[in-house]
C-alpha cells in the first residue's frame, strides 16, 4: 500500500495523546503537516515528533495534492466548517467527536461527504474497543435475549474540564457533559444495540455547579486550570429518556454533581442476560442457567482502540469499506443529542 | 384521650408485621375486630394477640358504632371499595399503600373522604421515617440549594414477590415493581421535595423476567413461594422521567433484572449539596465549603416509623390535624404512577 | 516585581527539602548564596541547583547590598544571633521554627525586628497549610460554636531524631519533643483559635527513654543515625495544661514512649461542633443537626505549604503586609513553651 | 461463718444489676430489707428476688439489731448522711462510688468510720477487677521501670445519662462526667500506682453540650429518658493535670463531646515498659528487649468484680481486714476530684 500523507489540524491534547502516535505507528502513513492557529503548538509537534511541517492555515494542506487524509482535532465549533472544506478539497477526513455542535451542522457534514464521495469518519473510538465489540457480538447473537432497556450512567463528582475555557463555552463546544462525555456513552449503546432509529426523546440539561465559577470546589481539573474570566454556559448535569426501535434508553450524566461517587457504566438489560460495562474497563455478564444465577467475568486482550481507529481509517481510504464510525451511522447520536437539548429547552418530549 | 376501637381488615403480612403491634403499643387504641376473608387468619390473630374478635365480613365492623378506626391491609384491588365503604359508614381509615390500583380509584377514595369528613390516610410510612424527615428539613431549609434533579434507583437482581400470586396479577395489584416498590420511592421524593405538581411524565414498564415463570431463577422469594398455575402480567422493570414544578425525576426500578447488583437509593441533586439516601437505611450529604469537598455521615436515632404512622393516625382522628399521609397529598404519586403506565402503553409522554 | 536576591544560611535537611526548591519555583526570587559552616554542604547545593555561590561565613551575604532576603535553616542555638545580625544588616528574615531556644532569645529577635523595621517571619509552616486554614475559618465563622477546649496529641512510639546529635542536645536545640514537634502543634492551635493570650501554664517534661542511649530500641531514625558519644538531655515526653483567654489546652507529646500507637492529632472541642485534625493530613468535623449526629469528611486540594510560606515571605517584603507567621504572633507560643519548661522545673503552675 | 443479714438502701439500677445478685450468690449473706423512698421499687425487689421485706425508711433497718451490713445504692447526695447514720447505728457499710458529692462530706464519713470502728468501704469496684490487679502487680514489681506519667481518657461522643435527672443535677450528684466516670478511672490510676499523695491539681470542668437540653442530639441514653423539665448543671467535659509523689497524671473526660470517637483507656508510661488498659476490657503491654520492640497481649480469666467486691466486704466484716476499697484509701481521689472542681472555679492550680 502506497504511503498516505496526512495533515493534523489542531495540535492539542487529543492530537498528541492519540492521533499522532497512531499515524506514526502505521507504516502506511506519513504526517506531512501539523497545523494549529497557535503556531507554536504546531512547531512543538514538528520538534517533538521530528517530522512534518508546521503551518498556521489549514488551507495550505488542502491545496497540497499529496495530502490524502486529514485528522481534525480542533475545538467543536470548527469541526463542520473544516471538515466540509477538506471534503470539498477532495481529502478524506477523520473528525474528532462530537461530529459537530448541532445536528444541523452534522447534516451539512453528511451532505458534503455524499457530494465528495470521500471518507468522513467520526472519532467514536469506542467502536474500535475490544470489550465493546465483544458486547456487540453477544447482543447480536441473542445471548442477552431481547435487549429491552439500557441504562447509562456517566456521573462524576467533580470533573469539569478547563473551567471557563473552550469546553465550557457553548458557542465553541456546543454543550457540556452531554456532548463531550454523553456522545461516547450513547455511541456505545447505539453501536452495541445495532444503531436503532430513535422514536421519542425527552431530557433536561442543567447548568448548575460550574456557573458560579469562583465557588466551584474541585480536587483537580483536566484540560487546563480554571479561567475565571471565561465563560461557563454548558450543561454539567443531564438526564434523558429515549425510545428507539430497539431498547429504551435512560441516562444520567454529570461532569459535576453533589454526589461524591463516580459511576461510569452502561447496563444492558436483556430478558435472558444482562451486562454491566465499566466505561473504559471491563464488563460482567449476568445470566441464569438451570435455576442458578451466573456472574461471568470475561478476560481478553485489550487492543489499542485509537490505533484501530486510525488503522481502519487509513485502510478504508483505499478499500472504500464503510466503517462503523462513518458519518451515516454517527449522525443518529447527533440527532438524539440535539433532541435532548431541544426537549430540555421546551420542557417536553420530542417525537420523530 | 378516650380509647379508640379499631378494626383490622386483612390479616396478612403487613397487618401482622406492622399495624397490629403498633396499635397494641398505643395506650389509646384497642383492637376489637380482626377481619379476613380467610377466617383462619383472623382467628389466628385473635389467638396470637389475645384480644379482639375474628370476623369474615368487614361489614360487621362497619355496623358496630364503637369502631372509630379501620386499618385496610388487604390486596390492592379492594382498597378503594373497602375504604369507601368504611368512610361512608363514618369510620376513619388508614389504608395500606398504594392507595389503589389506578388513579381513577384513588380519586373515588378522595371524593369519599371529602364527603365523609373522616380521616383517610395512606400507608406511605416513609413519611414517618426519621432519616427521611431530616432530609426533608434539609431541603426545605435550603441546605441543598436549588434541588434540580432526583434520581431514583430501586433495582434488585431477584426479588419478585409471590410469583403467580396477588402481587403479580395486574387485576389484583394494579401493577408490579412500580406500584409496589416505586410508590414508596416516589413518595419519598415527593415528600422531601415539597409535593410538587407533576408537569410531564414519560416511562416504560416491562414484563420480562417473570412472565416465563418456570424459567425464573431466584435465590429466595418474599410473600410466599411461586404458584406456577397463577398469573404473571405485571411490570418487573420500569423506567421513567418526570418533570415537576420542582425538580425533574428519573427512575429505574426492578423487581428482577439481569444485573447482579442491588441498588436501592435516591439521589437528591442540589446546586449547593446533594444527598444519597440508601432506602430503609442511612444517608450521606455531599457539600462544599471554602474550596473543600465535604462528605457528611449523619447518625440519628431511627424511630419506629410504623409506630409513628399509627400513633399519628390515632391522634389525628381526635385533633383533625391533616397528616402528610392524607389522601390529598398521596393522590399526586398515584397520578404519576398512572401516567407512567399510560405513557408506557402509548409509548409517548403524558402532559398535564 | 523586581527579583529578590536570597541567601540560604544552613544547607541541611529543611533547606533542601523545602526552602531552596520553593525559592527556585518563585519567578521573583534568585538564590545568590548558599552558606554552611560545613562548606561541602554549601558546595553541594551550588552543584545540585546550578545557581548561587557557596560561602562558609554568612557575613559575606550580609555585606552584599544585593541580598534582600535570608532563610535561616541552622540548628536552633544560632537562630537568634544570626537573625539579629541579618536584621541589623537590613535583611528580611525567614527563620525556621522554633524562633529560638528560649523565650528570652525570641524577645531579643522581636526587638531587633522592631528596630530594623525589616520582615522577621518564623517557619510556622502550618499557617500556610490548606486544611489548617479551612479549620481556622470554620472556627472564626462560628461553625464550632464556642471553642472551649483543645486537646493535642503528638505521641509517637519511637521517633527520637538523630540520637546524640543537635536535636537531642539541650544547649543546641533548647529542648526536645516539645520545642521540636510541640511548637508545630501548639502553633496550629494558637492560629486556629485566633492567637489567644495565655493565662496559666503547667506542665512536666520528661527525659526518660533516650537518656540511656545504648538501650533505646527503635525501628528507624530520622535526622541521622545515633551518635552514642553525643548528648541526650532533652524531653522525650511532655504533658501540659494551658489556660488562655480562649479555650483551655491540654497536650501529651512523645518523641518516644512505651505505648506502641502513634497518635498525632488535634481535637478542637466546640459546643456546636468539633474537629479532629490528623497532623499533616485531613480532618473530620463532628456536628449535630435536627437530632442527628453528623460526621463530615472534607476533601480539598492540598497546596504546597512550604511554597505558600516562601511566596508569602517574598511578597510581604515588597508589600509590607504582616503575615500570620510574623514574630509578633509566633512569640506567644514561644512564651508558652518556655512556661511549660519553667513549670516543669519548679513543679508548679506559671501565671501571667 | 454465721450468715450476715443485709439491708439494701436504694433499689435502683446499681442495686439490681450488681449488689443484690452478688449478696444472693454469697452463701454467708441474706438480704433482710429492701429500702427505697419509692416504696414500689422496694416491693418489686421483694417480688423479683423472693426474699426480704420492703421498707420506705432506712431507719427501720438501722434499728434492727440483726442487720450487720448495709449497701448504700442511693443517689450521691445522701451517701454521706445515710453512711454516717448507718455507722453510728453500728452497721458495716458498703457505699457506692463516689464516696460523696464533696471532699468535705467524704471527710465526715471517714470521721464517722473511725469513731464507729465499723467497716466503711466505697464501691470502687475496679480494685476487684482481675486485669487491674495484674497491672498493679506489674507496676509494683518494677516491670514498667519508673512510672512517670499516666494519661487517662474517658471520652464518649454521646453518653450523658438521664438528662435532666439525678445524674445531671449538681445538688444531687455533686458533678457530672468527672465525679461519675472520672472517679472510676482516677481510682484505677491511684490503685495501680500505689495510692500516691497528690501535690498539685489544676483542671477545668465544662458544662456545654447538655445545658441546652432540647438541642442535645444523641443515639441512646442510659439511666432513663431525658426529662426536659429537669436540671442540667454538671460537667460534661473535664480536663486536668495532677502532680503526685509518684507519676504525673493528665486526664480528658467527656460524657459528651463533638468528637465522634469513644476513647476509654488509661496509658501507664514507664521508662522500661508501658500499658494501655481499655476500660472494662483487656490491656496491652509495650516493652523492649535486645533492641526489639515487644507488644504483649495478656489473656486471663476475668472474674466478676462485683462479686469480689461484695465477698470481700462480707469477709472483712468478720476478719477486720482493711480492703483497698476502704474509705482511708478512697479519700485521696475524693480530694483530687474536689481540687479539680475548685481549680476550675478559680481558674488556677491548687497545691497541697
């Protein structure tokens, strides 16, 4: 396979912790550009990884005919515009999650993909997680019987990221706990239960614990220290109920809550068996047999899901295979998240 | 205070474990009749407690002018008719929870109460629980700040009662996990948050794990052994989301589920502090002060809530005081439960 | 802020573990001299930290007009003389705890500070500890009600430092467990309770377990191995009772005792609530509300108290702000410690 | 040995739980009178134990020449007057602890004993405890080396007895935590260290947590339910330091405190070994040998200390042996307790 030349747009945390090293570990890829509007971050990447060229304007990469693939690792507010530009320029795109700030933006991206006939995958990296794929197969094969309900908990005592920064500014991020964490959890549910169409969505999103920024007590903070001059107008707690063509789904999520217990798991309830998946870790299977109740702990080699994601992206550029991370699949959770925010605003259920 | 003569209607578990001994411990009460359509149960009570007279037909008690108070401890299907008969006969009534099988029946009971001007209290015994009352005061006094959401979990791995009996027959019980357990949990939420009016209700109730009775694996069973010839047509799992004039509420409840972890708690989420109440046990308060996160474990003398309930009932017969367990308050959770079942049937949100 | 040039006098444990790295982490400070009468220790510091000049005689630093700040990290016996020299030379001084061997020496230091109008802070580093400050605020705000008694326990099974060395020689250290450990504990009590004036002091200090040095059994020893040729004439156990204008205080302290349980804590007893602070760690708050007894565990980000101390020292050189570690405040615990030793000698209470 | 006829004066808790059954278990004793000013309590004793005669006025027993021995189990305020009456009438007396409300009263009792030449023992029952006697022998034999300090902790989170009753009324009980609990602990210390003469006493007694009776939160209460109409003017916290001809002693005691940890122990600190005695339970010995630190847990048959006390009392009536519970010994702790209260009032040390 001929080497694929890649441009990294946005050289922040997710680029450095996941994308760049996965491209470098793939023998068929070569990073040609590191792009960041903060030039020094692009330059640092060139220096750290000893490859590529630092640029400030991503159009330079788009105009370079050698570039076939682009990873978009920017804040959410420019996902859509950059992805559409890239596709229009004939590039294949891996865009970090969430697809976009809104469902409307995501639909524009999907449209651009269709017109360009290039790849547009979204960084729903759990679809490349070993444990998640085992669960998906178990459900598909009927091991759980009828999957009638899924309960999703992504609740943390204190985990607001970069208070006052891009993560907590709605015009940049599109939302808070739901769009940033919920998108991963919901994506796992959708993937494992066969991406069923949503029928009704009701939910409430609350902006409570971070809005009085000076009073927000915490032990540590990811994505940078607080910027008390910044903006905090996103959801730090969200609750919702979704009916689908498959199981019903309820969720409670919190970047921050006044319950001092972190509960990050998904319960898949089937009439024959059930699964509790600890997010990012292992899972247990509960079943029954001959009158006995069974608790099963599976062990398996956990592959590097980011590597799988990047490898899959590079391969499908050549093969044309449609991955589970394709915009056509991911658009569904974008639709659901939008509906939760809409339902929250009007305080009533949304029906499709 | 002159002694109040009492009739116990229904001499099953709840009568024996709670009502009868509480009346006997109250110096102002005297049990005159034990009534049960299974005469031998009434006779056993007379023999066990060395007082009263065993009757089969509760009308005998209603015609006795000495009887001032009645405890209704029957299955749910005759709550309404007996309560209405008692009130019409000028008796004061303490009726076990749930008020009735349906909201319509509960409204009939409320109407009968208003016409009779006698007491009609419902056995929402948690309103007489020490810990619950401490939480209620904390919320009322603003210690939690704005209470914006409550999450309710009453999920058990295996706890279907008397499979195939009165508890699992919809025409008798009116429902399953929701009406039997959920009524207690929802009642605590309503009580602690000031009995707010519901605005929207959406939910799904599932009859999954018990319906194939022979295949139901379990470790033990309360309310009697399985009757495989009986009926199982009630919910063993329920999920719902409720918007109120106060907090939003989500719940997941299971008499049985294929997740091998019992989770019986209520999370009260306020913007200043939160509480996790372990049902029937103690609670923790989570707050913050001067940048520190605080976890508080209260210890308190746990009073006998059934005794408080019965004492309160007897006193209010004399004083006319309206207790928190009055039908006028309890009717709200009856309305919500009905709406959850209705919403489940039509697979859409119910608005008031 | 213009850079402050600093001299470190004494390059032993406390200098290396705390002072030096805090100065280096402060952008406004620059260490110009490392001074130690054992020249090789000063030279090691220059080499380790890649800055400054090694000197043997601190007068060199005092004669350098660029030096504005001095940290005194020597044994206790030269605290007073060096601090007075420094102040007389117009330098600002941070002197490790205890201020001096005796109250008389500490008063001389205070006098020199007043004449020089320069800063003289003492290394009562717990006044810059996050948890201690939270407790102080709780007490100040009345959360404990009336603080009527404080019990202080600094008892270790076996912790005599450098047996036979500077720590255990009265003419150098001024005392043992009381002046070395007790000063910290007493300082926390004084700080948290608003630095109340002492009224009466009675106490007994015992030199028992270390005096027969060869027989002293121990598991490990801080501040160097035993020197069996050295001196051991200090207190390894002390007990005292102090009346103040605020709470009464009792203490039991042991560098070594024949009770195999380490108990290092301070109990603040208020009539509304109480606190047990585990020295160097976290604390619990005990209160009551609505008949319930509450146990509260605060979590908070623990700041680096040595960094806070040094940062505060550097800032107050510029601003003139009087910190809680100023000699004028710290002199009170020096007075109390002196009175405990005096009371022990004459076996009677000392009144002020 | 000829049977000794006994009168029990005061038929409350301590009589029923300890004295009466011990007399009944001793073949040489016979209870002839149960006396109580509440006649029904005396009558209940006659009925319960099927022996003796119920009387309301103890003078009936004093006038009965058959009576040789009297147990005084009344509230503290009548200990002295009844004991003196009994001795004057030629009876041998076992009087419950404390000897009296004040040192002056105790001295009167001692005087009456000397004049009567009859037995006057005080109910310092721990002097008949197996573990306490083992400790006493260890100290006496030099196993601890020089016993230089004893620390006494009798601190409970919540244990005020009969709030508003005899225990909490100073004119009846003479004091609170110190006189009721402290007397036992101090007595053990005095006994084990050879009843050394006190030299100086300083202390503070506080009446804080119970005085606002309605606000006193507690889990359970011994010696009866609260009487909110009653009096609460005794110490619920006490601290003191005592110098003796032997070891120094410090103590902290609490019937109630806002520290949620019960600590009921005595630490005996010797320069060779030390002991921590858990009150009412076992003890540990800490020593050193050949450079090793040793922790020793002794096991022994725990005898019934009340039985030992009563048996000893009965025997010494015949033999004339002076027991460790003789008023001449016990008077010392009465003197110390008085001095603590006096020192607390004048806020200064008391010297003898």
